[in-house]
């Protein structure tokens, strides 16, 4: 790593404010996979890097952090409680077991929108793999938000359309989140990268724009806005 990166990481780990002491933070990360048969699945390109960065940043700032991560082999700091899952159903079960007792939820995972109606027990032969009937997966964030008490919820959106801000804001309202971070992933951008660019949106509209910053820096910025939002909510 460069000297700049070493100094950045050293500062993050040793000089982070302790403004999340006593708080319980949940972070979801990675990309869920829905099996077609034992060797094939419906998935996405998420690696879990952004969610891991948020989990580690929250831990550095004193929070008790639970990271529910789907299909990622990336390492996570030992201070973070890690729960590995594969499917949407597994993530749903783990989220429901910890959400009620939490203070903040960062829903950074890329959740599969649909799953096969039937998952074959044996590998489907090539000549038989002509079509896959799908059924919509449950909306994890919306169902959790419908039962929130004091929790502050941060959603994430990955869009390619020019009207992405309007789409993201509608998603924030529909899912019951307080903030939403919008990535433009046209051309496969962001996934797997150490840097990110995007827009943070709340009820008033765009509150901050980020251009080619490290996912660690973004993590701390998101936490700053989340703490501010929590104070406003009382």
C-alpha cells in the first residue's frame, strides 16, 4: 500500500471518535445467491467490500456490530460479529433475530429480487435447462422497517438509469428507510472496487455527493450522517 493509504488506515483505527459506544449496529453485505441446482445459482456481482468497511468503521467507533454477509470470502476484523449466509431466506432469518435489539441498520447487501420456484436436487442436464420459472423474494428491508421502533435505517441502491435519484428516493420511501446511498453501476462500476462514487439522499433530497473515495472513507461519512439523523429523531 502507498504511504497515503497506510496513514489513512492508521488514522481510522486509532483516532476514530467513540460516538457509537453503547449502540448496536447491524450491517448486511455481499450478494445473496438463489440455487437453480447444486452447481448453478442466480446471483450478482457484490463482493461485500462496502458492507465490511461500514461494519469495521462502526466497530472502530465503539459500536457492537453484527455483520450478516452473503457469499463473501473477504476477511473481517475480529471485533465484528460475523454471520455468513447464502440465500435471501437465510439472511431474513438472521436479520429478524437481531433487528429488534438494534439501533442502526445499514442494508448494504445486494439482495436477489427473485428465486427459482423449484431448485433441483441434482444437476440439470444442459438439454433440459431451457427455462427457469421465478418467484419474487420477500422485501427484507420493507418488512423490517414496518416493525421498527427507534432504529435508524440506511438503504442502498444500485441503478443505471438517468433518473436514478428519483428512483432511489422512491425506494427510500417505499422501504421505510431514513437515508439511502445511491451507486450508479453503469458498465459494472463499483462492484469489487476499493473506491466508490455515489449520492446520499434523505427526505430533503441530495445531502452529499461522493466522487472516487475509498469505501472506508464513505463508511465513516455514512455513519456521521446516520448519527445526525438519529439525533434529529430523538
